[in-house]
C-alpha cells in the first residue's frame, strides 16, 4: 500500500477532538488575561509587554517539540505523548491563573500556561499531515477549525453566562471576580477531557509505515542552505546591538528592546548552530529553517501580517470596547466589567462564526482554490476589525465579528493545507514547529511596538490598535497572491499555466 487510506468522518472527528480542549484554554486566556492583569494593577500600556510571554514560549517550545516528536515512538505513538503531557500542565495552570495573588505571579503563570498549550498544539498540526492523505487534509484542518470555534464560543461565553446565573462579576480591588475564577476551573477540566479523548480514541502509523506512503516526500526539493556563514550570523548580532543602542540614545519605549533582542538573538542562534557538532537538535533545526521550501517562505509573509492583526485584537479589544462603547477604563467599575463580559460574547461570536466558516471552507477550496479562499477570508477579517472604530452600538459589533470569524477559521486551516503539500513526512513536526515562528514573531513585534505607537501617535487610545490590526489583515490577504502552492508549481512546470 503506497497511498494512505481515507479515514471516516468519525475517525477524523476523534483525531481532531482534542483541539476543542486546546482552544478552550486559549480562548479563556485570550479573553480574560488582560482583564486579570489590569485587575492586579497593570496599566493599559503595560498589558502588551506582559502578554509577550505567550509568543516567546511558542517561539521556543514549538520547534523543539516538533523536532522530538518527529523522532518519538512509544506505546502511545508519535504525537500523542505530547498531547497528554501538555494537557496535564495546561489544566494545572488554568487552576492557578485566576488565583494569582500578584501581577508577577500571573505573568509567570501565563508563561507556563502558554508553554503547555504549545506542547499539545504543535503536534496536532503534524498529526493531520501524518494521518490523512493529501485530498483529505483540507477536511482535517477544517475539522480542527470547527472544534476551535466551538470550544472558543463556550469558553469565551463562560464569564458572561456565569454572571447571568448569579455568580459575582465584581470583586474587591486586586481580586479576580468569581465569574472568571470558575470559568478557568471548568476550562481546566474540559482541556484534560477533550485531549484525553483524542489520545485514547486515535491511532498512529509507525515511522516505517509512514515513510512507505507516496506522499512521504514532496514533489520538489527545499532550498539547500545548511548552516549560515559566520559573516551573516555576526551581521544579525551586530544589527541587534545597533538597534538597542539607537533605542537607548533616542530614549524610546523600553519594550522596543525586545525587537533588538530578537534580531541579536537570531544572530546568536546562527553562531551557536555553527559551533555545535552537526546532527544535534539546534544545528538540525537551524539547517531546516534555512532550507525551508519556497511555499513555506511565501506563506510566512502572509502569516506575519495575519497574526500581527490577531494579537492586536486579543490584547486591546477589552480596553477598546470598555472605553469606547461602555465609557469606562477603570477595571474595578461595573461598566468596565460589563464591557469586558461583552468582549467575551464578541469573542464567542467570532469563534461561532469560525465554526460555521469551517464547514464552508472545504467547499471554497474546491471552488476557488486555497489562495483565493484565504485572500477573501482575510479581507473580511480586516474589514471587521476596522469597523470596530466606527460602530458605536456594542450590539452591532456582532456583525464585525462575522468577518473576523471567517478570517480566523481560514488562518487556522488554509495555510496548513498549502504548507503540508511541500513538507517531507519525516520532518512534518519540525517544519510545523518552525512555521510557528511566523505566528509568534509578529506577536512579539505587536507586543513590543503597539504600546509605543499608541502613546506616540494615537493618544493612548486602544481602539486604534484594532484599526492597525485591520489594515494588517487586509495586507496579509493581498500577499496571498504571491503564494505558489505545490499543485500550482507542478502545473507551471508542466506548462499548464
């Protein structure tokens, strides 16, 4: 047998069900962590800096998990041991987060929570590539998007629903309301149960069987770059140092040092990879990163602008909606907490629309192809974010969330459909982890830059961050035209177009 057998609907359902739990934890984090930080005393312009834990942990954890999961085989399989380990730590972190007695403890718990979520989430992307033949991968990634939408709807609504059921939605200064606390407890239980279902109800191909399938190697070779020349590595290191010196000389926002550190850190990474013996984890990851297939390189640009927009939305929607639509920036006030709960409803709405969009996306791909489908969905998302600055009735913000939902479902599925065509089976995990760089780097840039831009150019008004995000998402859609999928590349080589 050289072709992977098609899986049934329920087999795909079982292998993707764990994403319900992963997104339950992420949705609680995205909708409530800014609220927890502000409750514990963080100023609005400090929130982005505190959020930097999330992308940094993804940047470190995902390629490492991908590297090791490509080389793992146990009684639980290849990817499932990582699902289970991440689920246990995520559950514990969700129990701790709303009980943080101080801001620094909440920030530290966010590091642990996001690292644990990344340990479970990274192998799930490779899991679809491992288990499904190419023609079923759009359905597999769309099923993940469906569960992401469903999990996020329920998780985002929990504080609002608990308030409707009589649970206290305000608390003394410095204390997290019971609505948030109980939502996190329920979330921890759902994370463990959903991921446990996938671990118990799914099976995996042994490495030798996986290597025998005809999609084990892509139809074209990646760039053969290997290790970086010493001059290139030193150039990045010096550029980071020069940027840090410029920030110091101009007295710019200290969060911009994160950008300088990223640039210098990349140079240091290249130097370390050169110094270590070939074949180890770090030299292998760096070599694979420099040898990315061309499709992956072009998708990276789309991912950058897409996730910059999403991170701006996650950081600033609570402050923007509470300030603009509910008239309060005081996290202890009833109006602010009412606005924060409404943001939970809005986040639930966009995830609900994403679940519906996930049903439509396979049809869109068949009709228009993945590039044009992704372009259309990102444009809808950008328009939705831009409209938040214009709409004044908070009820009408639900309409804005329609576009955001379609963009979210598309971001969670179509880049992976296009990417999986160009990746060898033996490196599916590490390349999915490296691809995460282009999710977390824009988030780090957003966390470093947005607070500075708001203070310098927009009078500290958080709603402008959402407008910047909308423009970024539309730009991401335009960049889809630059992508050449493997099927399109084959057609070009054959002279079809």
